[in-house]
């Protein structure tokens, strides 16, 4: 299957700092990528859709200025958590759809566990 | 938006047992997938199954798109099958709340 790589896998930062998480599709191109947030023992919540060459589309309730998304190329999307606070601590995971004809299968990165002190 | 309901929410089984996990959708969905989230958080693709039946070793899945549900079968469970199983669908890939499976040795 297709491979999506996410980095870093875990990060600890001080309150008020910004953290950047990268999501790369290694063996296919992705014009869109998805960013999710997952709290302990809960499901994945879609935060935003990253669009190559245009602005990201955010889900209702997600702060655009807090979670900056940039889709710099057909294989790279980044999520920057700005001015992080302890309540931003969470597991963030990205995904990219692999398309082949009518098939559209989503592949996920390894996830990034953010802890804000 | 589309609602995804998974059942059961929790399942504890003895090693070797079989299980059936269900996923119901409130409306027709595209791109239905099943995932296994391992203890480290990694989501592993199990099946891409918008319709029909597929099998992969001890796992198989069936989606009846006209009735808006999908089933995941796990046979001869092993402890390594433990974790959370999610179904997801639609263009935005909306996730259900998952089934937490615990296989006892």
C-alpha cells in the first residue's frame, strides 16, 4: 500500500511556543491531505482538509489561527500549532488519499503525540 | 452530516474466539474503510470495501451499501488483534467511535 510519513512522532514543548508537524506522502502525490486530532480513548476528529496550492478548509469549531496548515507541495502538508497551551496536548494524525481510478483509499501517518507543559 | 455508529463499543474475548464488528451509516457513503489502531496509535488499513466482500487471512469484511452497513469478521483471535477497530467513510472520511477489542491469552 501507499506510505504516509509523519514527523515528529512525539514532541514536548513549553506553553507559548509553536510546534510544526510534517506529513509526507512518500510514494504518491496528494492534492489533499487531512488532519485529525484524537483524545485518549476517543475517535478521530477531523480538524481540516489541506489543499495543495490553496487555503485549507477547517471544520467547524477549529481555530484557523491556532492550527496553521500549509500544503507546500503535492507530497507535503504541515500543521503548526501556534502559541501552544496544555489543552492543545493531544495525538495529531494526518492522512492522504491514494487515488486509482474510482478507488480512493486513505492512508495514515504514524501520528504525532504533542505534550505542552 | 453522516453519522457512523459502531457496535459493540467494547469486546473482550478469549484467544481463539471469533468476533463480528458492525458499522452502520446514517446515509450512503463512499470509500468505506476498516482500520485497526494499534497501542502506539498507528492506524493500519485493513480493508477498503465500498461494497461486497473481501478476505485477508483471518479477517474478512462485508459491506452492504444499499442497507448502509459493514461488518468486520475476525476469526481465531490472537492477542495481537487487540486494539481499537474503526470504520470510516464518506469523502471526508468520518470515523465511528470504534470498537475496543481485548483478546485474553
